[in-house]
C-alpha cells in the first residue's frame, strides 16, 4: 500500500493575503467602535476622532488641511491595526 502526500505548498502563499484581510477587518471594526464610543460618550464626530489620531502623531501646526488630517489619521490607524494585530 502506497501513501501519497497530496498537500501543496499553497498554504504558505495564502498566509499573507489572510493576514492582510485580518488586519483590515480588525482596523475596520476598531475604528467603527472608536467612532461609536466617542460619539456616545462625548458627542464627537468620526472626523474629530480621525483628526485626533493624526494630531497625536503630527504636530497640530504642521498640517492645517482637515482632509489631509483625516486621511493621515485613517492611514495611521490602519497601519497600527495591521502591524499590531
């Protein structure tokens, strides 16, 4: 009786996309919870949450455009979610 190994090396190839999907899911759930919690507890908007994330990393006077602050806040948040999850 001969046994053959039908497993393929695909498992190592699919690890990276799975980790990226998990990090994105964690980031989406985390920012959603943070925005909801801040709105319920303090009445702050999601824009204020994203700007506070960005202002924590960058000095307030460095960036004055609120759209750029929001985008950078979201990017920082997802970077942290991807590498800390």
